[in-house]
C-alpha cells in the first residue's frame, strides 16, 4: 500500500511538471515581435530625391562612388562630377557641393 502511494505521488508530480512546462510560452519564432521596432524603407533616390538637392552626408562616402559608369550605361561625368550608386539607383553629383545633377532609376 505504501509503495502504491509513493508511485501515485511521483506520477502526480511528473504530470504537474509536464503541464507547467507545456504552459510556458515557447513561441521561439520571431523574437522581434512586440519590441516596438519599426521597419524603415531604404532611401530610393529616384523616388525620394530631386535634382538640385544636396546628397545626404551619409552617402558622401567612397563606398557609394561609381567609377565604372560605362558598365552601367551611364553618361560620362563632366569635370567635377561623379556618379554615386545608392540602393540600385544612380545619382550624378557635383563634388564641390554634393548637389544632384541627374538621377537615373535602377529599376523600371
């Protein structure tokens, strides 16, 4: 009788622990949900910029300079100008003041 009581108690404890484990939130999937973060669309020059505007400072970096303008079928830049590649678009700027001379959309 005593051993049957002990087995019953052990079984009840195991069932209780299993139930508690299953009740925990185990979503595990996308951890970013509910964090308040917002998705920001990248800048698209053909949509967001216009000729005469000054290029934002974060795009005035050699990583955006395109020296291979020929391979992208772009016109040769005039003296003092250079092409920038920004998110698939091409932006011709004047180096002295970073003003946009021309924008060519990389998408149709």
